[in-house]
C-alpha cells in the first residue's frame, strides 16, 4: 500500500520523461531551452545567496540574542509563508512602477530614480528571496536550537568572541540545515510560475506553461520540463543529505538552550529593525500596498465568492487525500524505505511539470469520457491527483515524525492482544499521531491555496480558484482587481500558517 | 612555571526558581592544586562552575583572579577573556574539525606553525599524536576525553574547570583515565577545579575537597580530613556509607551505644556518633551484640549486628576472617581514634 502511494507521486514524472524522450512533434529550439535554463539557474543562484543571508541572520539573531520583540518575531518571521510569491510580485511591481506615484515623487523631489526595475531578473530574485527566506530561517532556527549550547560555550572558553564562535562553530555545524533550507527555497523558485511570469522573466517553468497554452504541445512542454526534473532531483538529493547530516550535529549530551546574548541598546534596536524589516518586506508592505490600491475597486463579488469556495474546497479535498496517502506511506515506510524516497521526488517537482505528466493520461480519459459532467469530475480528480503527488512528501514528514514517537513496543502490544496490522494502525498508531496528521493537513491546505501553475493547466473549464483569478487580472494589468482574490487567499491561509508557525516556534528538541 | 594568580570567589549567589542555585559560596583555587567540588545532582555544583567560567552571572558576590575582578553583579569579563579553561561533561568537541583543528582552535592568536607545534606537543604528551588528523566521531570515549583536555590546556589557562570529567567512561576505564590525567593536570600548573558527583574520583584526585549541597558548602579541607573528621552526618554521607548512632550529653562526654566519648565544643540540641563500616570490628570483648545478617562482598563480608542494649541499634561493618553465624553473640570494638561525634 505504501508502495502504491509512492507510485502516485512518481507516475506523472515517468509520463514526462517518456513524452520528452518519445517521438512526439516537439519543436523546441535548443537555443530557447538554453536561455530558459540559464535564466532559471541565474534566478536560483540569486535566491540561494539572498535567502541564505537573510534567513541565517534572522535565525541567529532570534536564537542567540535578546532584543525587544524577539519572542513574537521568532514566529512572525515565518509568516511570509502565508503569501504566494505572486502576491509579492504584484505588490512590488505596482509600488515601484515607473509610472507609479512613488517613482514620480522620487524623480520630482529627490531627483533620483530607482537604480533597477522590479520587472527584471534582479527584481524577481529579490522578490522571490523575500517570499522564500522563511524556508532557510526555519531550517536554521531549528538547527541552531538543536545544537547543544556546549559547542558554542566551548568556543567561548577557548577565547573565541561571540562572532567567531558563530562563524567557526555554530554555522559550520548547521551547514546541513542551511543546505536543506536553501534547497527548499530554490525548489520553490524553480516551481514558481505566477511571480516570474508577471515580472516578465522567462524561466523553464514559464516555458513549460507557455508551450502548453500557446503552442498546445505536450511534447514540447515535456522537453522543457526535463531539465527542471533534473534540477529537482539534484535539489532533493542536497536536501536529503542535509537532513541525514543533521543527526550527528546535535551532539550527544544534555541539551541546554543557548544563553541569550544581551545586546546593547543600539544593536538591539538594529536587530529588532532587521527582523521587522524582513516581515515588513516579505508580507506587510506588498500586501498593504495591494490593500491600499484595491480599496477603490468594487470586486466582482459572485466571481470572488465562487473562487474562494473552489480554493477552499480543493484545498480541503487535497489535504484529506494527501494526508491519507502520506499516512499509508508512513505506515509502510519501515518496510519500503525506498517508497518515501521516491515520493519525495514529487515534492521537488514543479507543479507545471506535474501537470504536464498528467495531461497525457488526461487527454486519453477526456476522449473516453465525453460530456461536461464526466469531464468536470475527471478534471477535479486530476487536479487533486497533482496536488497529492506534489505535496505527499511535505505531508509525509510530520506524519512519519508523529508515528516514530509511537514506540515499537506499543504497536507490538497491540498485535499481541490480537489486533491485525490494519486494526493496529487505526486503533493505536493513527490516533496517537493525530496531531501530526492535522499538521500535515494544514501544510497541504496552505500550499494548495497558493498553488498556481498546476491549477491553471488542469482545472476544469470555468473552475477558477483565487490564485487563478488573481493571475487572470494580473495578466490584464488590472492589479487593483487582482488585489481582492490575492488578499482573500492570504487571509484564508493565514490562520493555518499562524497555527503552524506558532507550533514550530514552541517546539523544543526532545519534545513533540 | 610562571607565577599564576589565585582565583577567589566570595559570597557567590545565583538563584533559580525555588531552591536550586548557589547560596553564598566562598572558594579559593590555588595554582598547581587540584580542587574537587563534590555534590549530588542539583546541589549547585555545575552552576558554581558556570559562574566561574563566566557563562552565567552571579546575583551577588564576587570572583577575582589575582587582583582582577572577573564577575560581580553588573560587571563581567567575557568568558573568552578570562584565561579560564573549561572541559565540558560531554567533551563538546567540534564535530566539523579534526583533533588537531580542535586543539588549535583556541590558539588563533599564535602564528599557524607555532599553534600547530604546541598542539602536537600536547597531543604527544597525552599519547594522541597518531590521532591528530582523526575526526572526533571516530575516537573512543577515553581519546575524546584526552583531546578535550589537550584543547583546554593548549591556551595555558590560569584556571582549568572540569565538569564531571569521567562521567562518560565505564568503570574499568575510569580509574585508568583518571590516573593518566592527574600528572598532566599537575604539570600544567593551573589551578584545577573538578566538579563531580563521584566520591571515589574526588578522593583520588583532589588536594583540596569541597562538599556542596543545596547550594551551600557543607565542609572543605583535605580529602583525609573530610573523610575522617566529617562535620555533619550529611557531609559524612557524601564520602561513603556511614551510620549514625544516637548519643546524649553527660557532662563533658557523650554517651553512645559504643561507649563514652569527649563532647566537642559548642552547643547542640543533640549528638550522634558517626561510624563507617571499617571503624568497628568484632573483638573478644567490648559492646555485646548479636549477628542478624551477613552478606559476602568479595574481599570481606558485610556483617550486620544488633546491639544488646535496652534500645537495640543495628549497624553494618566490614569484616574479614571467619564469618560468625547468624544469631551468634559477638563483641564490638571501635577502632582507636575513629570516634566522630557531631551535632544533630
């Protein structure tokens, strides 16, 4: 059963590879492909460096220092995860538009203009970094908290200043977590469609979507998707390595929290300012600006409400299906360790690629089941399938962690009392891991709410989600209209993100 | 060895929660001397060590090294500027650096070549020269121990603090490592403070012993003095099994089930006689008693007897030679000079 769940994740990928290598009429010029790939690499490199700097600095400040607001900033720093990257792109592009009020004022009053445009590779790198730095922040925060304070104290006792202790001991020991966090940020960068498309940056992912929508060629799309898959596999491997290296770094020995370094007033103010700036630039400023511009516009209420219902409905369905599959995978993971590995490849796969992999069977099925009703159900099923395949690994992780806390002897006790394996899972393991199941469901819910490319490509005719609706407006440069679905999306995702980040920031090593 | 300063702590207080912490401790660490701080877990000994290291700040009191004030409330020299070395309980070797990298970590004020030479010298003196390029995770517990010591000694600290240095080692290795480390410690010439909960380690290594409980010093002195002349039942219990027999004052003497002994100076609500298993032996004459239990203990036999007083008392003594049967009447004699009378 666990293997079956893993197959769900891998099948579309096999579809992509088969199509790309097959003899379909693909007519992608190698030069185009190279250009897309180079742009993706350049963008990824920018995001890797910038998220690393921002995320590591924030984590080190919050874990090791005392400054005003430290406690709530330590979870607020993760809140930008509630906003999809395209929301930031809309906000910043509009705020810093060459014909916008701000730039006009700058030119008129200050006599200077912005040194660069948001609608450029550099602008996209900046925006995606602000959206994705929480991945690095969360990974580094956990790693630094997990490090026994002994190593840093030992460095101090050996004459190292706090700065040297950080750069020579704490940071090298947290290298695996840094690699894992950056890998996640880069995965999201490669997968992003909404933001880069809007900013006019042509990456492999926009190439995949264009090949399908503009040229209607699955084969071409699959060929563009192939290098993306390769990148994804490499990133997944880096992320895995990071995770496995994390074990020996915790060090044995009693865990003691790092003693917070008190900061003198000026430095403390700078620390608070830096963290506030991250939350401000990653969430408050772009969304606040969107809220400001949309206030004059009356939304199309019926469309907006329908889109919200579609978004929430799809997210809930996807959460249930994905958690069920991930639970199967986790329960079977002891027997099929490879299955989890396979499923995790799905997580690294951009939604657009996943969709391409599903379009091939979809085309066949649509021909077999004509008629709008059958087509609608099929479309929804394919969409849920794509979400599940992509997010199974994300759901697997908390569930597996929850299940490993159920000690083997408890499971064996149930078996010795005459319960079957399935019975034991229902009656013992899953109830004990119900907190983890809920966490997993929330993770999937938030990600599906924000998802754009797969939804765009697979949704049945006339089923718009909030993300699709925002994207439609943004394509027409009706940004004020795009604000409504975007903000509604963030508001709907925010409670789940809040719950997740509060839970993450409250957790301590050795505790659930 | 150059003249090294003495570390003095006076009136140290560090409060946590209700009664954990340290409540007014004085201590002196003399160069070239090994001081052992013995106490059960939660007695405040690790807190005291962290206060001296500068990893925590005292709520009251003062720590000086020679004439320099290291800590007092509102004023502290940073841990890296104290000239104090600390060996952590779990060694805290840096997993991402080799043995040599660990030992030279604290020597970055020296030219690279010189730092390397000094580190290799130290490793050689601890018989670790062949492990210089090894990663800490590949070392045995005893080797990690010695690397941690080399790392701490490399900076030639004025004071070396060791937190439970032998806790990770199994019993057979423990004595061996302990005996191997002691000469290296003395050769370093630093003032050494060893924090331990193990009485055997403390007695074996220390020139000076401090017994700590509930954040207060119960007794301090040479190991012999602390063992032979405990000031209280609690202090005596820390260093080994002991039994207390009640006594009552009778003029200048204290009457106990094992005889009359001179009454110590000072007032007390009551007195007791402290007896260790080796202090009492079976004799041809003396206090009448009956054997009630016996337990073979390898080198001898542990014999429990009950005095034939109107109020019988039981005590256990270490006995060698023919073992009396249970129920057999015997006579007890206290070794001359081993009578310890303390206030209750």
